[in-house]
C-alpha cells in the first residue's frame, strides 16, 4: 500500500476556492489518478496523513480527476495542508 498510495494522490490542488474551503469547511483538494475510486482515495489520504476522512467528493476536469476531501472535526485541514505542501 505504501507505493500505491503515492500513485493515487499526485499533489494538492490549490486555488482561491480550495483555500477558502480549507479555512471554512475543513476541506482539501487533491489531484488524483483517474483510475482510483473514492474508497481508495480515502484510504490513501488517511494512511498518508494519519487523519480521519469524513467524506470524499470527486470531479473530473480537464486537468484530470480532483478529489475534495472533508476531514473529521478533530483534524484540521490547515495542519494537513501544511504537511501536503499547500503552504
């Protein structure tokens, strides 16, 4: 799973909207592999950042597949974002 999770989550997706969602709704966005499912994305985020994921939404855009991940209340998206390289 170690090598696999690095192929699922490619990098953080940073826009003004995603930064606003991070502050207000405890969410982060990631560009992920187009072949992955929501369950695989959830497992990869939880194992990579040692956190609990509440919900995963996925959208397909021109750049690829973008996963919006909402974290459980006890975890801060800002802390996880700093580990993910958003800042």
